[in-house]
């Protein structure tokens, strides 16, 4: 079964664009990871950055979390720009209502 993660990152005041610049470089690398079905950035009006991730399996999501080649780079380059550690919310899809009812 696929896994959907929502990840919330809160940039320090005035740092949203700098964080997005780093992420835009690294997202295409994640797209090539095994089991990555979706890895998309979103920005709220208040500057919060959200990832919507979909992995083919829990194993693929765990592999990304444990051994992704970009995670150390991501942490190094964004940690000084964020208010804290990004929050990860793991979800399991509950399809309902046909094709538009599942991510």
C-alpha cells in the first residue's frame, strides 16, 4: 500500500525564498528515488512550506527517510533557515469516491 506524507517546514522570517531555492534544486533528485510517485512543494501565504509526498510502499518511504542521498545536504543547507525541524505527518490513503478520491 502506498504512503502519503505531509511535511511542514517553517522558514525563519524573510527566509522562505532561500529555502525554496534550495528545495527546487533537490526535488528532482528525490523524484528519481525508488518508489517516489509524488514529491511536490507547496507554499502557504504565511510562508510555510509543505511537501506532499507519495511513496509506492512504506518500505520506499522508510528508505527515503533513512538513506536518501539528499537528506544530509537538505539538512545542512536549510537548517539555518528554518525555525525548527520539519514536521512529518505520515498518512495511509483511504480511497473514496472514485479516481478523484485518492492521491
